[in-house]
C-alpha cells in the first residue's frame, strides 16, 4: 500500500481516516458499476440501487473531508485541496456513468417487462412500489450502519488521542519531578559550596592572624637580641 504523506503530520489523523474509508467505498463503487452492464431486470435495479447508495456514501465522506480540512496545517492544505479536486472529479464521473446505466430502460426492465395486458401492468406497478419501499428501507438501514461504524471509528480515534494525551501528561509529570530533584540537588550543592567558602575564609583569617603573631614574635626576638648585644658592648 502506498504511504500516505498526511499520516506523519499532526492534525491530519481524522482526515486520513475519512480518506481511507472513501477509497474503500470508491473501490466498491467501481466494482458495482463495472458489474451493472452484465445485469438486467430486477438484479440490475438492485445493483443500481446499491451503487447509488455507495455514491451517496462517497459524497458524505467527501463532505466530512472538506470539513476536516479546516483543521489541517496550512503547509499541507495545498496538497489536500488537489486531492479533494481529484476525488470530486472521480465522483462526478461515477454519477455520469450511473446515470447512463440507469437510463438504459430496456436493460433495466428486461425484454418481457412490458405487456399488452393492463392487469399485468398494474400488478407490475404494485410490485415496483413494494420493491422500491424495501430498497429504501434497506438503504436507510445500510446508511445507519455505516454512520454507526464511522461514529465508532471516531470514538476509537478520540480514545486513542486521549490515551496519548494521558501518556504525554505522565511523561511531563515525570520530567517535572526529575527537574525538581535536580534543582534540589543543585541547591544542596550550593549550600555545601557556601559552607566551604566560609570555612576557607575562616582558615585564611586564622592564617593571617598566625602570620602577624609570628612576625611580632620574630620582631620581639630580634629586638631582644639587639638589646643583649648592646648591653654587652656598652
């Protein structure tokens, strides 16, 4: 599978989810449209109805992608706009093809669909109404199922995002505790340094005092020696 360049950028997760679902619907719709020319009568009508529902779903997904585009970073939005234009062109092509297939009434109703007997015609009309009602009911149920699936996917993505946020907050809390511990160690080290500086200063003062005392003693001794010498030669 080709790598989606949006998958690695923040703020594009939900858009990528809608886009992936759109591509699945697109592949299913292409397969349905390709199979319709080989059908006729009621199977063809059923296949047209399924293709029409798939086309509606593709349009709904495109609308969701356009809404989610507003949350995409502006640096990525140019590529997103081009892809949306391509998807719009694809959907327009599907609509034209579906319209062409639906307009082929001979293949749609089959060769024996029309009859000269009015009773047969009325019976067929009542059957068509019932078939259309059943198809509308199935279509509504199918759309509800798809909406439920999209809601569950969005909820799962929200739960995943919440889990990531919780993990990020836990990491930040651990980093804060580490920084706080480092700060405490630095403050304690600073206290040790202050005490060491004070001790060194005290030692320096005592050394200076001892030096003065030593110089004074030496001076007194020298003066005494000179006094003794002077007293002898006087």
